[in-house]
C-alpha cells in the first residue's frame, strides 16, 4: 500500500490521459467502465522516458451500500 500512496503522490513524474469509452450499470448491482489511456513517465528535466497505451476495464458490484471493484483488466495497445 505504501508503494501506491507514494506513486500517486509523485504526480510530477508521470501523467495518465484518460478517455472513458463506455460505462454501464445493470440493476444498481453491477457496473462497468472501459477507459482508454496513455501513461507517460518523465525524468527530472521533464523529458518523457516511457510511454504506454492501454485499455482498462473495471467491474464493480454493490456491497453493503458501497461500490467495490471486483475486477480490473488492463490490455496493452499499440502507441
């Protein structure tokens, strides 16, 4: 968990541009979202050092009044 907290806090070393492709909610119990994104990492001088393009799909379920992610699928795409 500490890794993720520090990674998300270091937003000056990376960016992720997202485009929501599709969302759907089924009977207030299950929800899906598909998101196309381009992730970039930068060095201290601000130069791009790494770029990746992917599609991720998230599936949620409603549990005890809260939405909970039950699946997270990432599929790498060509740049």
